[in-house]
């Protein structure tokens, strides 16, 4: 029996469905007040009759679908010369061969590396008290929790990524992700398995830490968060900068321009979603940021020299 229904008496009375369609109509009859999304969600768990398998399969499919769904528009516009004017590094359009090589590597990683935590996620949810029941939490609850996850993941990503640029970590782990100096959507998850697990901790581990302290998290919120985080990662690697890109409206949002500079110059812009860490800690990438940094250092040295002259 699935634990998806808060009303266990009614759910125990629900007959097992032969297929998903039947499960959907059974749920609709038993819980007519449920909104559509919650109906589809609970019908899935009721049909599967095995919450571990239901969560694992759902997460795996969600990850595959959302990742490639978000990569597809970037792949298409890479083949449309009209969009070249929006390309950040316009002379570096990925070839079909490069895209194919990257796709193969990403798929291997999805099936062999990322699938392990995905399939074992439900027992973790149960231990930590991540809820799967309907009704869902309010939109405001999901919204504020997702905002918190974005901020926490960005902190983790900044420091772990900065560490990955240190000598041996770069040489043996992070170098793989930097194979493409001009990234494209698919390269978002093109990385060494160790990097996938360590940076992935920011995405999965932060909600786990959150629920450990608050006991307040629903799996549906987690699905939304993972989808948005995937979109953010793919978009950051898209290689395109538009006049309508989000960072023009939210100046602290990183976006593709920020991460493209990281791939181009290999140094600086270590954060994932926001610009504030690189700005505050003076690790912004690119020739402009470098020139500003050097100018600041020059002024500082001049000031110091003047001060020591005065004391003599
Ligand atoms: Zn890097
Ligand atoms: Zn990258």
C-alpha cells in the first residue's frame, strides 16, 4: 500500500488498479476535491503500489526529460544562423560530432552515476520525513523553500567549484568539465563522476539538511526545485546572451554570460546561480574584471607609497 494519501482509511478501501488510467479514475472518484496535479501524483503512487519504485522511476524520468527538454531548444538554435548574433563566443558553434560525444558521455553518467542516488532516494525521504502525501503544501511554502535552496546551493557550488580549480582537483577531476571552452546546453552535466557527486550534493544535500532541521519538506517541492536547478544549469551553459536574459532584470542572477566567461578564461565566476559571491570575494572573470582588479591594486600600492613617503 502506498503512503500517498493522508486519509489512510479511504486509501485502504481503494482497489488496486490494473493500469495508470484506472488508478486515475479511482482516485478521482475517491478524492473528487483533489486538484489535477495532485490527482496525477497520487494516482501514480497508487498504481505503482511500491513507493520506493514509484519515487525512483519518477525522479529518473523527471531528470532525463527535463534535462534533454531544456537542452533541445539550445541544440536547435545552434543550427540556426539567425541566432548567431546572440552567441557569446560567436566563432565557436559546437559541431554535431562534439554534441554527439557530449551526449554519449552525459547519458553514461545519468545511467551509471546519477541513477544510484535517484533510485535510493525514497528510503532517504522516509528516514528524513520528506512527505509524499496529498494534498500538497501551499505554493508560498514551496516558493520560499525553493528560494532558500537556490541560495544554499549557490554557496556550496561557489566554494566546491573554487576548490576544484586548485591544482590536483582541477587536473584529475574538474578538467573534464572544462573540455569545452565555449559551452553549450548539453555540457551542463558533462563532468567527472566525482564532480557530479560533489557538486550534486548542493542540489540534493541542501534540501536534506533543510528537512533535517525543519521537518518540513514535500517531495513535490523537491521535484520543482530539481527541475528549476536543471534549467538554471543548462541555461548557464547555453552560450547565448539575449536582451531579455534574466540577469538584465535581476542583476544578481548569474545566467549564461557569467558562466560562459568562466569557461572562456578558466578563472573566476565560480558561483552557479547568483553573482554576489564572485562580486564580494573579488573573483569575477573576464578581461574587464581583471583590469578593474589591477587598477584597484595599483591605486592601493600608490596610496601605500604616498603614506610611507609622508612618514619619512
Ligand atoms: Zn570550473
Ligand atoms: Zn560549466
